[in-house]
């Protein structure tokens, strides 16, 4: 659970959650593609630098991994860090008797 502070910080920002939504919708995007989709679909006119900083926070939390191919850097979502949340607060609990 040592990574939880980074994870919660990453998920605490609406723009970062929107970036994760976009990567869920279409994994393996470049910064240019992510910026375009955020502007067109969500009306977010953040600078490339701002989106890059958001991606760095997501990467630090382990929610995004990158791979380089030539001069391009592709961003991929990784939801495995979210398991720590489910393990900490399980979803399938028995309901208490009234």
C-alpha cells in the first residue's frame, strides 16, 4: 500500500481521470493524439505541457506505461494498481442484517 498516496493523487484530478477514460477507450496513444481527443471530445484546451505533466503523475502511480517506437512515445493504461483499492475496501461484502 506504499503506492496508495500516488494512486489517490493521480485519481484525484478530473483531467487525469479523463485521460484514463480516453486510454481505456483507445489504448496506445501519443501525446498529440491524447491532446486532440481531450480538446475535441471534452473541450479541454490544456497545453501539451500540462497534459504531459498529468501523464507523468499517472505514470508515477503506475496507471500509465509508455513505450517508445522511433520518435513516438505511446501511452498505455494499466489498471492493476487499482487492485489495492479493491483489496483495501472490498466490494463483495455481506450486507449487515437490519
